[in-house]
C-alpha cells in the first residue's frame, strides 16, 4: 500500500510541475528603412509661343513719348517730338482743343515745303471724345472700314480730321494698313472749303487708325505727289504730257456734276497708278505706318 501511495504522489507531482515553456520573447515589429521619395516633378507647362519679330524696315528708329517708329530710308532726316499739353475753354479755338497728345513732325521731309506739314498725331481716345464728342463719328468710320476688309469704300466713307477747318473733296487709293499694335485706313486726299483741284501742293497721304487696345487714335498727314497732277491749285498748271483731266474750274452751269466727273476720273487714274510712281512711294509711306507701335 505504501508503494502504491508513493507512486500516486509522484504522478501528481509530475502533473503539477511539468515543463513550462518560457514566455515568448516580444519581438519589435520590423520596419523597413524609410525610403526617400523622389521630389515631385514640377507640373509640365506649355512652352511659351515664340515671338516672331516684325520684318525690319531699313531706316531710322525713333521714339517720342509712348510712340515708336522707323523712318524709311530717304523719307525724312529725323523726327521732331512734341508733347502738346491739354487745351480747352472758351478762349481756345475748337480745332485746337485737346486733352493732351503726341505730335511728331518729320524734319527734312523728301518733298520740302508743301501746303500740309508732315505730321503724326496720337490722341487718347476716351479723353479726346470726352472733350470733342463729334470725334467719335470719325473713329467709328475707321472701325467700319476695318470691320469690312476688302470692302468698297469712297470719299464719303472716310473719317474727317477734327482739327481741320475743311473737308475732303477728293479721295483715292483707299486701303487698310496694319501697324505693330493696331490698324487703320489710308487714302490720298485733298481737303478744301471749295471744289479744289487735285494738285501736288495739297495732295496728302491720310491715315487714321486705332491701337489694338482701343486706347489711342492715330492721324497721319504726309504730303505726296504724282507726276501727272497739276503743280498747285492754279488753273493751267497741269503738265503738258499728263493724261489727267484739266481742272474744270467754275465754267460749267452745273459745277457739282462737272466736278464730280473730274474727281471720279482723277481718282480712277490714281487708283490704277503703280505705288512706286508717287513721291514718296506709297510703299514707303505704308512702311512708315506699319512700323508704328504705341505703348499702353
């Protein structure tokens, strides 16, 4: 019995004191070493459009305040820059009223002294129209020509010149001309207070335009001649070899109809003439206008 009891006790001890596994070792989680992210690429941007330089015009590059231009070779020796101050009030003649503008003269102009002085005027549109509301009509006539490229235009469609105390009696060679930051219309014309003859003393290249932003209004007055026209406004000054009609004067009973035929015939002849027959050539005068840039 004692032996059995001893065996029973040993079996119990074996159950109570069995092999105990050691507690699991706590292992810190393994983390991969930080991977350095590559810097984010800058978002792709579209390449800036290439700037195409305008075709250079041989001549003298000049500037006057906010206006830049190139005088084509042989047209003039230089410019005369004038910043005209604002003028208004009862003591100022209507044609001298201005909000202040740029006026550029051309010294040593190829034709010398003519009835008109070669000039380029640049006015601020809003300020000018505020002082002289009727100028808006001239500006709208310029816009109408530009809005209808290739259209047919005559003297009645052309803008007047607000500081001239006269109106156009004749016009020919009407065309649109772009400048570096704007556009306008040009014509050959004679202004007068009567039925003036088309002559080489008073004929001028007349350009009116607007900057692309609509802020500036340009007027150019540049004397020009043609070998077929009479020298001045006196009767009998027409070259003997000319194919142009003789100025009819006031001999006819219906002067309006008579002068209408004269102007129409003269206009047709000038329209058909080569641009290089004129002095300065129309190509040269167009080049001057095309070179203009007006800073905002």
